[in-house]
């Protein structure tokens, strides 16, 4: 999909936000839902998705929603680092298919980085064990 287009109310994250598809939640409030990526690039890969907005990407997010979203991303990045103690942390977001976006609802990735460990590719198809994701989510949530 291009950088510009029509929001699809049936995208995967919209379905997760509506509770139609389960997720392993890390954090939720009125503005965001944070959950574990079921195809993690590393151990502890978290996704942060804004709620109550039909934004395909960051460029479509209303300006008034930027600060609350980024505050949550910041809070969750700190909690992820505190809980998992990685050697580094990547916080990233993609806008449009040519930038690497695969799900067209705005979302941020918080990806712990561990020395000597390569990232699994974005959308690599290696599904994680749900029980392990639940345990990691609890660790991160406890660090909030």
C-alpha cells in the first residue's frame, strides 16, 4: 500500500483494538494499547497502537494525539529496558509499504536488542510461544 490511502477498518490492529482478535497485553489506557508482537524480531518486542483513531500511519495522526502517544511509547520503552535489561533498544515506526509498513494502522515497535543476536526480519513468520509472551508481558507491566 502506498503512503496515502483509505483506512481499512478490518486491518489486524483495528480487530485487536475491538477485541475481535486476542492479544497479549502489556499496557492499556484510554489512548493506547500495547501488546506483544506474536512474530517478535527479538525477545520482548512490543507494539504500541493508538486507540480511537483511524490513522494508517504517523502522518495521518491528528497533532493533538502525538504527545499522548509518544508519552506512552516513552513510558513503555523505559519499562521494557528496566524489565528485560537488553544491551540496546530500537524504537521504530514505518510509514507506507515502501518504508516497511505491513499493517496499516499506526503503530510503534519497541524492540530490545541483545549483543550478538541478529534481528529476525520484519514479518518473518516465526510465531512466538504465547505462554512465553505472557510471561514477558508481565515482566514489562511490572516495570511500569
